[in-house]
C-alpha cells in the first residue's frame, strides 16, 4: 500500500518538481528517471500508472499513453529528505522510447524472481489456498517434501550425466522450487542461505 501523501513531499527544492527513479518490480533493475510535479504525482496515485511532468511541454503525461508500454505502480518510497522518489513498477513492454528494456542500457535479468517465488511459497504455507500444488506439498508434510527434493536432485544428476541441456534446465528448476518449499517448511528464509554464501565469499 502506498503511504506517501503529496503534502509529505518536498517539491520546492527543484522549483515544483521532484525526481522519480523507476525500478522494475520483477528484477529490481533501474528502468528510467523522470520528474513529477504535484499534479503528476497525484495522477500517479489515482491511476496507479507512472505519470511524469514534461518540462518541454509543461504538462503531465502518462508513461505509455502513446506506446501502450505503461509502468504499473506497485509501491512508492521517498528518500530521507522526501525530495526524491523511488517507484517500484511492473512494466508493460520496454520502457525506453528506443525500444530497449531500460533507458540505462541495462539488459533484463529475472534472477530476482527467486526472491518473489520464495515469498509466494511462504504465503502458500501460511494461507494454504485450494488447488495449489504447493499447498498439497505442505499438507503432505515434511517427509514428502524432503522426498521430492531427493527425487528432483537425482533427476538433475541423471540429466547432467546425459549432458541434456534442456533437461538439466527443467530438472534444476524443479529442484530449486522443491528446495524452496523445504526451506519454508523448516522455517528457513532464502535470504539466510544467500547470506551464508556471501559470508563464505567474503572469507575467501
């Protein structure tokens, strides 16, 4: 939920404007930088689509209104001085007018999806929605989850021994998913594992 009200932001520092950095919700990568005035910010809150102020045309404009490549707002954060915005958005198509993913010549990577998948699995564990394979695993219990990790690990090894790239990718995806379910069942967050990897890297 977006909690930053217009009156909380300092638009006066840049003569009525405030910089807005846009990052991709799925990848955490920077997509673009634009400026907003109060009207553009309020329009962004109203439509949940990123809206900028054009300094050349002196009016607000909704990003994607011509191309269809909208930036759908997920969350908005301000910096410590309340004079810069960080907007987390889901892009519909490329962000840059050149057709590139980002205005900063950044190639898209989905590696951050692991964090989202981990959060989704934790949510499934908590709420146990019907017709969910993850819910089914949690209801079957720890032994079944551990068994699935073993099965997927063996299948990954077999695919690797066969040097079957397509199957290695498929089986590794299955293994990672079931590992995340096992970690969740054991009340271990993915970040704890990542922190251990960072710790080992720093030691070396």
